[in-house]
């Protein structure tokens, strides 16, 4: 029986390999090292403009966190594992689609944090209705002012405050109106009208909460009845509100809410002290160096548009302060998550500065935008990873673009990457823009032999749509021709060197900001390339054209089983796949929808593909706008036309060492067998401890569905 069972699994596995479409499964197990230290969350996709909230992701009673990045609208869950926050992307699909901002608060008092997020010029709310698994249900698509029937206005740039302002047990709202200046107070009438906190029924009870007016990081106090001395803020001189972040907490322990406020064009946070009470707020002082004067610590100095979040980041049961930027672009991209530990309590916090790179320090973070490609630099048979970027933030001026080199220090079966340098060959200091005699932005690398000497050369694309040629002399790369052959594809050139027409000469394909792709056939010789002929709009491809004008195509042409497939990243973050290329180089290519939906890592993506684990399935790395990367392992799983799994299911992580997760909403029996057909685990849990299993391949069966994983 065991042998029969084993043969059955082998046949099923073989069928998967033969019949599968091109699919990928996210994998975070490949190790990456920087400065001899393993990065705990290497594949977390980077962090630029974070919004951070607490939530219990796996329902174990321990608060985890989610990090939403305005850069690319990317939501990243982190499990709290023994005091460490571990990137856990398997929970991402259980959240609704989020845009602009997200804040989590428990509005109905059931101990589960609910979602408040941006809707069209307002707020929508999802109730956390988790029982055995994390889940949410939409309860309000747009919160209204009950007295007027008009939506509670919130700008996509703003962060409102959700807090129990009047201490009656339900969640109220503070937000700026469209014209700005005054904070509007929307009182939740749930307790008054229903005797509980289960409802979201808001009434605008005060159009100038705290009796103050906020200008450009300046404040006028004592604005009783919304009239400010010595000026009268009338409707005739109001200007459109630019952007502010709000957080309401009791800083001084007097049982009313003070306000922490950040402005879009400034780097400091302001603490507004409420000298009134929880029924009648009255701001009496403004501390513009917060939190320095709170406990002689350093003040906030976020490059632009600071925002504050109050949650337990140090796992001591006391809420701490995290400061970030709420600006989508032009943010400090490696040190923009400042952590201040609360050394007192939640009612009278005392904040002490700890670090500037909370969460960020544990992941690959290459500034703004990441453009990965593979090249075996040292000829050891292992593909190294090279990642260009738009640039690292410079507060005083133009970003600095670099190429990072991660050497593959693993094996053919299991890659491992070690950072060698963030500035490969010192390219950031080379003035490739010869007309202005300065370095270029947005370095996009590709490698290939263009001069027939058997050594792969380097082509760099830049933000101006130009490309630059470096020759390989066997030990280093030297600038051969800036602005190579005067090629110009508009803006944001994303080149690849590849023999498109299979004539033995390396050609060029180049994506651009518009979302189209240009094909430059090499009509020269093995030693002297010629790319004078450009085929624009190659294959009829226009990336993301149905969503937005600019697509930011980043093409990669890959030979899979003797047939070319064209992959491309995009501004939306979607990975496109086309075929019907062979023998049809000047026709229209066919777009395929066979890449499963989990291949997504935020917006403005660049991609690279290679065989990293010697399993005959091509693997995918995605770089994104936030400067991070994600790895998707080639997957032989079969999907239906609706992208649903057929006769199989996902196991995460895979390979694994201690724990695997299996989505098992129906609580069906999960049976795990070893390689000789012996049943080793039978459970109905979706979190399974495999620590005591021997290293090897295991087969998993749920009714008629089968899958497998590797225990490392």
C-alpha cells in the first residue's frame, strides 16, 4: 500500500511538471547577508513611507503589526514571533485593497482591531470578523455626517485621528476640512443612541475642536466660535488644505486628548496640549520640538511630512511612539521609521529615542525603486544579483543612483546572497550625462556580450531614456560609450541585451515610461554591433494602458523550453506575460493571464528571471518603488482559467524548517506523508509544527487535493 501511495504521488508530481502553466509562489527562505549579518526580513520589499498599526494576524492573542507604505500602496504584515516582527506576506491576501492610508482601531470593543481607510474623499470601514482565521467585512463604504448626510471629508494626503475623544467608549474622529485650518470633531453617537459601541453614527459637533487654527506649521490659539485673534479666519481667505497628519493621545495624563500634528512641508512634529477637558477641548500650548521636551530626548526630524503612530513596538505591553513620513515621494528611504520607546505607561508616556530604522534595518532597502538583474560576475557558475535604483535620498538635493552587487554565496540548489557593495564599480560618481557633466538617475542594468570577446558587457538605462555602454575587460567594466548610439526611448529606459531573432547577434529591447517597448535589431557583426534601426511599440504592447497613461514597462525576454516569453513589470505592480513571439517578431504578441494573482509587490516594479534552485522551473525577482525586492519561486501548481488552484493548494513557507501554513478555512483533515508513504502528521490546524520531522520531501493531502513541501 505504501509503495502504491508513493507511486501515486510521483505520478501526480510528474503531471504537475508536465502540465503546469507559468506560475510562481512567494518564497522568503533564501538568505541575504549585509555586513556579515543575516537580514531577518530580507524580502520584505523595502519601506519608504510607512503607516503602522497593531493587529492580531494569526489570532494567537499576541499583537502583530501591519505596515502600509504609501509608496506603491503596499501592505506588509509582520508576525510577532518571540518579540521579533517577522515579515509574513501570507496574510496580505486577507486584507481588502487599500489606497492612500489605513489606520486600525477596535471600534466595537470586541478586542479585534478594525480597518479605517481612505474612500473617495472620505472614510470606509471594515469590521474585523475573524473567528478561526483573519477576515474582514465592509461595514461602511463611506462614513457620513448623520445631520447633513454628507460624507466626512478626509483628503488622501491627510491622516485623521480615530480615538475616543469624549471618553464615552466609542471611536470619534478628528480631521481637517477641505479648506484646512480648523480641526473638525465628529462625535460617534453609538453609545448615546444605542447604548453600545457597535455603530458608526457620526455627528459634526464642533468645527474648530480645541479652539485653534493651524496654518503652515504655525498656530493661532483662543479661536472661540472659530474666530481667531487678531485675525478673523473667514471663508473669503481660506486656501485649500495642503496636508496634515493627526494623532490624538493623552500625553500629560489629565484624562483628555492632546494632539500630535505634522505638516506636509515641514520636518517637525507639533504637540498641542489640551488645557480643557474631554468634553470641551482647548489647546493652550504648542510644543514644536516634540518629543524632545517630553523627556529630554531628540526632537522629530523627519525629512518631510512627519506622522506619528502609537503602538507597542518593544513587546513590553506599553505603547511606544513611531514617527514616519506620510509623503509618497521624496522621503528619506533608509531611515524614515523613528522609534521612541515609552518608559512610563500608556496614560502618561515618556518617550526615549531608540533608532531611526525600525523594521527597515532588517530588509533589503535600496532607496527608491529597485531594478534587479542576474549576472555571474566571478564565473563560479552561480548567478549573482545586481540591483540598480532610482536613487538614495539626499535631503539637500538630487538623489544618488547606484547599483548594488549581491554575490551568490550559496549553491546550485539553494541560492544565498551577500552584499559586496552598494555602489558597483563606483558608477554613481561617473558623469554619464556628458552634456551636463553629471551623473544620471535611475540606473537600470543589463549584461550581455556585445563585442564578441566572450565576456558579458554592461548596458545601463537612465531616467532620461538614454543608455550607456561599459565593456568588460575580464576584471572590471570600463565606460565605452555614454549615450550609446544616441538611443533615446523617451524617459526611463529599461534595457535588456538578448538575441531576439536568434541570429547569433545580441539585440536590445528597451522599455520606457510610456509603457511601450522598443526593439533594436543588431545589424552589425559579432565584434561591432549596430543598433541603428528601432522598432517602436514592439509586439503592440502598451503596459497598463487601460489603467493609466504611463506604464513604466520593464521587459525581460526569457527562453522557456525553447520558446520566448516576454515578461514585464509595470507602474501598477502587475507582472505582464506575452508569447506568440517566435516567427512573429513584427506582429502582435499574445497577452497571457496565466501568472497567478499572488505575484504582486507594490507599484512601479522591475523584474528579473533566472533558474535559482536547479529545479527546471524559472524563478522571479521583483523590485519595487520602495527600493525592496521580493522572490517568487517557480511553481508547478496547476491553475484553472479563473486562477483557482485545481487539485492542489498552497503551503507557506516552502521550503520550511519549523512551521508551515496551509489555508484550511473548512477545517478539513490535513494528512502529511513522508517520501515512503508513511503518515507522519494528521491535523485540522492551518499552522503546523514540522520541527521534529526529518529533512526531506513530504506530501500533503486534503481530501482529493494534494501538494508537497520540503523540510530543511
